[in-house]
């Protein structure tokens, strides 16, 4: 029998992540699992020189962190269901590496994440965190495109 004790839901707060959240909560509720909700911010050393956020004063960065924390802690909304427990975390670094590290360090059994579904040149130039996680994750990964959510 397949069971999931710990389900990871990494979010970038996009529409694609919202669609995946419904699946993550539903599975966590069905399997009486702990739900881990994380967001990864790009660390200062990974920001390209043209990214304005690299030059923001510390007080604005702190306000941004508080804003992210507030939005992250609001997930999942009560109307989606009730997992066994919910743990929130904001990580800093390269999203792909931070997510893989979180999987290993928190005994994650399943990852549920949104995907942008980019193809062609956009896919080649922008890459895909979801695709890299699917290829490298030691546990199953369920990817959800924004058009996948059902009412």
C-alpha cells in the first residue's frame, strides 16, 4: 500500500502553484499526511546584476520577507481541506538545489508542484525548476499545470 507521511508543496505563488496546491492538500488529507509548504527566494549571490532586488536596502528586503512569510503562512486556505499538519518555510538559494535539499532533510515522500508548461525557446532559455526536480528527485513528483485544477 502506498502511503505518504510528508508531502512537499513548493510554491512561487503563481497561478500554476495555486492549481497544484489543491492536489497537495487533497492528497495530504486523504493520506493523513503532513504538508510542507515552502517558498525559495533567490539568494543575493545568485541574482543577476540587472536584477533590481539585488540592490534593495535591508529594510525593504525585510519587509519583502515579512510579506512572503504572511502569504506563505496563509496556505493552504481552510476551504481546500485539512492536512494532518502544515509546516511552512522560506528558503534562500537556487530553487532547484534548495528543494532537493529540503526533500532529503525532511523525509519527504511526495512532491506536488505547479509547472508553467513552457516549450520551445522559452523553455530552453528559462529552464524549468519543475523539470529539474522531476529528473533529480529521489521521491515521486506530481506536476500540475494551471489548467489541471477541477472544480
